[in-house]
């Protein structure tokens, strides 16, 4: 989503949550969307069906199901 | 020590600790000299936001014998201290933390250290540049018109300017490592969970971890041991294997690329084995880091505090908070799968190599007035370029280090990024020390113009 479409979406979506936006907000958000929007859309479109969820995620150690001993 | 200087802050952290322990350096004089140097030198970099001479003196009087006995340390504005609430580079912290004993405070105190100052940081920790802060922008001492990095920019700049020899930063998306790269110092993000989260404003997050920021790896080891409350034993690194992940060498400023290539070559010449490694899921590192970093803290924000201070928050910070709230929930859920993929892929890679290496940041520090960087693909916001390089260590939890490895033709620092297996933080320090030796310490001992000018005056 880009340009006026994004600005209108952002304004209405935030208004629905009771969050007001001004022109500065919309300008900054538009830049952010132009930078990060394509990668977010690629993330949404990616096929993760082959990636098992890590049910016991503990960032302090290696995954228990990595399939590699050290 | 600088030629022409006998100031104790021109000593390394370990030299200060040794001299105090041996009775060759009076700890009270060291504290006083540190406070004077901050007063005299910090203006152009704006790295220090608070000093508290009486509380520091009390800490010194009560300091136990320990590896950092009597040594001044600065801490980022994200930790509770008994006499001060953190502000997160903003008018107030959003979680409602008051004064208290954070784990970082306790570990420094128990090591005998003296907390001498609180350092500047990017507003709410939400940026890799340090140019947005309620205290004003923070500059790298290598060029005070350019960013110190973020979010731990003050800690990086304070060490580089030789205001203190050691500072504590935090790293939720690269926030220790970017300012270390921009300021030409050594910064280590410890393995996630090494330091307990209490009293850390982002302690709720699954990405953030504190760590040491010092001039070189030996100092980072000393301060890192105090923070980790465990030894980080030194081991000669020459039998280790380095993995080069080419994805993270793409779209890099040519000078940065060249110096990082040379650094890896120096490691190879020093006896390390170098091999190419591939990782899965790297294309989503940036967006997954941004989404998780931006949203994990949301449930911990007290709405009444946000209401109270939002008028004083920077317009950019306020707008980005609103922007992140637009993220679809399904995108956030997908970041869990990105993490799972990256973590498994890293675990497999560390079955074949001991450390991974690539450029820490894709380009040198950008101007404070316009924090964008020029990459081969074009001009981008510095955050956009940086987070691709650093976010993987936060998504996965592994330790990661920024090691100085060169300078641009205009005298700006360049750094190599090193990552190791969970819990093998000391391997990163071993490799960084080997790199220092292989480059004859010319990058870790370099003195920025600002520090040099006042050191010899």
C-alpha cells in the first residue's frame, strides 16, 4: 500500500482505535511504510508451512529441536 | 595512555582496576578526575545525561573488594538505581519504574564498581542512530556532526571520548553494537538472559540484553564478567573456525566491505579457518526485528504515563509508535516462525563453525542532521540498513560483538560483527583479541580527535 491509500487507511484504522493522527504523523508513517511495507508484505506472503513452531522457545539456549549436536 | 596525558581515564579499565588494587591510584582521585573530565569534555558529544557525585562517593566508600573495586562505570538510562529512576531517553520511562536496585546495579556494586554517570540514549531505545533523545542528540567523538549510534549511543560515545573506560549498554535490536561500531569501541551483547531482567525498563522483552562497552576486548571481558557474574575465560583463538555469511556482505558501503574483508583475512592469517556458511530465513531479519522490538513492550506501557508525556515525545517517535500499532497480528505471529527458522539454522551452523562474521553496520555513521546512509542500492534510513546486520542476534538470543577493524578515508570507524553459539560469549572476546593483535591494536588504541585535542592541551 502506498501514497494516499496508505494515509487514508492509517487515519481510519487509528481513528477506529481512538488514536488521533495529524499531518506530521501521516508524513512519518508514510515514509516508514515505504521502507518497511514491502518486507512486511513479503513476510505475510511467505510460505512457512514447512517451519515447525518452536514450542519451548528459550532465547538463552539453542533450540532443543535443531537437529545438530554441539 | 595518550602521549602527553597522565589522566587516569586514558588508562584502560583493567589498568585502572589493577592500579587501584595495587594502591598506585587513589580511587577517590580517580572518581574526581572522571567527573572533571566529563564536565570538561562531554559538551560536543552529549553522552552523559546525569552525574551524582555524592551517590558515587557513597558507592565508593561502601565498595567491596572485587575485580572492579573503585573503578568508575557509566550506565545507560534504562536501569533503576537506588537514587534515580530510568528515563529511557524520554521525559519518563513508560513502564512506571521508580528508583531501585536493578540487577545491573547489584552486579556492578558487588564487583566493587562505582556508578559515576548515566548515559544518553535514543528515545525509548527505538533507533540505531542516537539523534533523537529528550536530552538532545548524541555525537560520535570521531566527528561531532555525526551520530553516535543507538540506542546506547551515550555509552559508546563516553567510552570513545575517554570519559570512562567502561559503560553498560543494552541491545534489543543491535543497540550495543551499532554505537560501538559508530564510536570505534568494542561492544558485547551478552547471551539473552545472562543478566537478570529486574530493574531494566525493557526486561520484559525476549530480544534485549545488557552488555559491556569498552575500548577493547580485554576490558569488555572484565566488565562482562562483572555483569554476567561468571568468568569469561580466555582461550587462544587460533584453532577456531569462522563462518562468513555472504547475505550480510551484500549492499555494503565499499570502504566498509573492504576493511571487513581485510579483517577476516587477518583472522585467517592468524590461523583461523574461514568457510562460507548459509543461513535460512535471513530475508526477514529486518522486518521481524522491527515488529517484535516495536511491539513486545506495548503491554507494559502504562497508558496514563503515555498520555502525560506524549506531547514531549519527538514527533518522529510518536508517529512511529502509531505506525507500529497498525501492524497486522498475523505478521507478528509470523515473526515467531522467522525466529524458529533462524535459531535452528544458527544452531546447525554452529555445528560447523565457532563464530560467524560480517560487517557490523553497512555504512559509516550518518550526519545527525540527516541520519541516512548511502548504500550501493541507494540512500536509505540508517535504521533500515543497520537492523538487517544486527537483528539476527536478538531474534535468536546468541551473543554478538562489534569489533573495531578500520577507518574510512575521512576517519570514521568501521567494525566487524561477530556472533557465537548461545553461552559462548567468551569466544567472541577471544576472536576480537586475536583481531586486535593481528592489526597491531591500531584501531582499538586510536584516539578520536576530540579526545586527543583535550588530552594534550
